[in-house]
C-alpha cells in the first residue's frame, strides 16, 4: 500500500523553481531518505507535504488523503 504518493509536485518562488516535477511513491514499511545539495528543494518538498507551503503544481496523497483537499 502506498503511504505517500507524489505526482509532478512543483514549487516556484518568484523566479526560482525550488521543486521541479517531483514524483515518488513510498510504500508501507519502507524507509525513505531524501538527499541532495544545498538548495536542492528538500525542505520545500517537506513543507508542501506538511501543508506549510502551497503547491504550485502537482498532487500528493498521504494515507490516501488528497493533500490539497484535506489541508484544513
Ligand atoms: N520562502 C522562500 N522564498 C524564496 N525562495 C525560497 C524560499 N524557500 C526556499 N527558497 C529557494 O528554493 C530553493 C530550494 O530551497 P530548499 O530550502 O528547499 O533546499 P534544501 O534542499 O532544503 O537545501 P538545504 O540542504 O540547504 O537545507 C533554493 O534556491 C532556495 O533559495
Ligand atoms: Mg533544507
């Protein structure tokens, strides 16, 4: 079962594309790490998944709940 499912997730700040079309799926029981250089977009990705930042484009579900529809 997919716990986190991200499709084409993108975030643009003014003239910077911080996250560019990220798609990934994390299954139940999997351990997942995200590694990248400074400014790669790791924190921005997690901020979107936590609802702290809005998405510019894309969709994400967590435990089957649509991130955009269930932010409140
Ligand atoms: N609130 C913001 N406004 C404008 N640009 C931002 C904002 N937050 C992040 N950025 C830019 O988005 C890009 C991705 O930043 P982010 O902090 O997500 O990277 P990171 O992978 O977490 O980096 P680090 O390893 O240094 O923590 C960078 O170019 C950063 O300057
Ligand atoms: Mg960071």
